[in-house]
């Protein structure tokens, strides 16, 4: 199989991993705190690792990782329905990986896909178990329909966080600057935490987290990437700062200030990297 075809197949996997991450996070936030939600979040983190390995392999092959979001099976009124959807999503992934392991010749890529497949098989079994458990315990969607200025602001924050997660991951794969790549990955992981904090807060406040992203910066030089990152970090630090002045509850205020301070830190780290990039 030629390289272009392999890149195309791996990008399809990457897109589907991306879809699975968002599907599972949506479920974890939508079922309220508990052991099952934690385990599902851990599975979303497995999918993030898969996404990372696939993206690295695509870059090694000379391709560009896709940022499109692939297949999702959302919908369903109860946690039981969601878990049944997740079993079916995993089954689709299992079939796709099995087919590719068969079709691709490169032993390194075959080995990687087998490694991912072993996780998907475990996930399918876990979701089957969760489907039974959520049925027995009649677990419901805990998200509410409330929407006010603060919930809208937090959802704007979620959109921002999701956007920069994708942006920093993509940049991390594309920049030849190793120090920048390491920082970008670190900050992307921090932005994933931010997304989780915001989503949980929205649910706490009786709303529904909206996990959609905005336009991702597509700069090709490291200096342009970092400039775009500094700009967006400054904007969001300001927005969280403003929102914190409108927060009437202390926990929410503290959350927004913590987010603000993290973003200020990101802007400064990226600022140093930009200076070095320009001088080096
Ligand atoms: Fe996966
Ligand atoms: Fe953030
Ligand atoms: Fe940030």
C-alpha cells in the first residue's frame, strides 16, 4: 500500500478518535459525578493517546494530521442509551482497525494499530458492562436547560479551550522547534483540564455544556504559530478576568481567576518561546 493511502487511512482513524473523545466527554459530563463518569473520562484519555500516536505516525509519513471530527453516535435519552451507542461506536472502531491491520504492510504501523485495537476491545467490554449497570440503576441525563449570561460565558470558554487544544496539538506536530513542541503539548493538556472544569461547572449550574470549537489557527511557521497563541491567550485571560468580576459565587469566581492565571502563564511561556525563536 502506498504512503498516501496509509496517511489517508490513519487520518480517518484520527478523526474517529477525535469523535470518540468528544462523545465520551459529553457522556461523562452529562451523567454527573461518580465512578462511571471517572472511568469514561479515563477512556476518553485513552482515545487522546490514540489520537496522539496516530498524529505522530502521520507526521512521520510526511502527512498533516486532520482536525476534522469523525463519526459520533450522540443522541439517546438516558445513560443506558448512551452506553449502547458507545458499544456500537467501539464496534465500528474495532472493525476498522482489524481491516487496516490486515491491509497495511508496515510492521511498525501494524503493531501500533494492534496496540490501539486492544484498548478498543477493552472499551467495548466496559461499555457493555456500563450499559447493564446504567439500566439497572436507571441513570439519567443530569444536564439542565438553563441558560443565562454566566452559562453562556462558560460555554464560550469551553469553545475556546476546545479550539486551543486542537490548535496546540496541531502546532506541536508541525513545529520543528522541540522546546516549543514540548510546551505546546503541556499547555494542550492543561487546556483539556480547563475544558473539564468549565463543563462540570456548566452542569452544576443547571446548563448543558456545548462542546464545539471555533476556527483553528493554521500558521505554518513557528513564529506565526506562537504569535497567534499569545494573542488568543491574552484575549481569553481578559475574558475570564471580566467574567470573574460578574461571578456572585465564590467558587465560581475562584475558578475563573485560576483559569485567567493559567492563561496568563501560557501567554508568557509562548512569549519567551517566540523571543527565542526570533533570536535563534
Ligand atoms: Fe481509540
Ligand atoms: Fe485554557
Ligand atoms: Fe491557555
